[in-house]
């Protein structure tokens, strides 16, 4: 039985029985124990509603490969590699029972989410809700007479040169006519608050989650494939009293948008991240079809939900596919 690396500093042992998640200290984690650990991610109290959020970046496009900026003005489709990455993501997620699916309304994310769902055992015929709030950072002005802003469609090297000339670092630099990072962050905040209210409303209105997708099934389908960091739980106690998941949400979006969403979780919501992750890892752009998973614990009337990160920019599913960007 050989060990192979997986994302988030966690190894997977591969043998005749397939991949088995292994803790950071080499301790084997069974599916039952993993489910219990998921239940401990956000210890519950009365009235708490918990759901899982899986965020995936779109597959590669030709412009990704050529390091050309594509925000919202250039709606580039996936490349051949991008379709392969979407299929690989779908195979990795094929046993996960999602209850809600959202995607940016740009072509590259639409094609990615379709590629994921084609491989799903449970979600193949689910309706995808397309939301413009999930779009990539815009490099053009709304209402501008220019079809593209000064950076849209330009090589990344030119944006770096512009940032240097302005005396700023590239990630925080806003080109003329572009969307600021704070504006992108506010879009992420707006969508996340909408999502929390939606889950709270549905959980309070009816019992469809327990009937159609029992919480133990939602948790087990996630726990079978996603790594568990050191700070998830020191012991696996199925009697923790934490409420089960009422929903499992899939969101397909973009690199800069996902980085801004992570910043919102980290700085505004004080999200708890695996202790093995460095600051640079938290601020880096996700690779194409990289995955980040969170457990959200929200309560009606409480402004800020508590968030726990399971993994950031997981990319183990791309092993053997192609180089990622």
C-alpha cells in the first residue's frame, strides 16, 4: 500500500480498497469517524442550522494557459484541458449528495458545473441556479463605452507592470475602469448572506432535507473524500450533540472571486482554518477546479454565522490529468 499526497497537507493511502483519508499524524480515519469529526466542526446549540459549502473554481481556458486576463468582458469557453479537469472534479465528487447548486453565469463556469454533474450519481438532473454575483472580478467599468477595460484581455505581465508603476502589489492593484477588491468582496458577502437566509428559511419551513437527503448521508458523502485537518477534532465522538447538516451546497465560481470570498471568511467572519495552512496558502489563487469546503453554522437573528474550513484549494483529483493554472 503506497502513500500519495492530497491537498491540505493530508495524505491518502491507496491500496486494493481505494483511497482512505489519513490524518496529519498518519492516523487512519474511518468513514464513521470522519462523519463524527464533521459533526464536531461546528458544535451546535439550540436553534443552530448547519450546512456544507463546497466552492470549486472553473476549469482551464485557453486564456488561463496563456496567462491572459479574463474578467467578465471576455466570455472564454473551457479548453480541452478544462473539460478534462471538470470531468475529473465530477468523478471526485460523484458520490456527494448536494442539495443546492449555484454557478456564475459565465460560459467557463457553466461548462464546468455541467461537467461535474455529468459524473454525479445523485445530482445529474438537478437544476443549476446561475447568479451574476458569482462572476469573476471585472476589469471594466459598468456602463463604460469601452467593451473591455484597460486590463481585460491583456497579459498578466502587463497588469503586474501597471501595478509596479503605481507602486502597488499586483493582487491589490485596481486597473483603470476595473472592479476593486472591496467591491468583489461585497459581492461575495451579498451572495453568502443570501445563501444563509435561504437555508434558514427552507430548514424552518419544512422537513424536506431529512426526508430527501438525511443529514447523516450528507455528512458521510463529504467525509468519504475530503481531508480532515488537525483542528477539526481531537477525538471522534458521535454523541457530540451537534446538529446534522440540513444542506450541502455546491458553488462554481472564479479564482479572484474565490480569493476575495476567503478573505471575507477570514477577516470578517473569523473563520477557523486548518492549522497547517499558511497565510500565503489562504491568499493564493485556486488552481483550475480547485476545491474549498466549509461548514457553516448559522442561526436566525444572528448577524454573523460561524464558519469552519475543512480544506482550501484541494487539487488531488487532478493528479495525472494535466498541468493546472
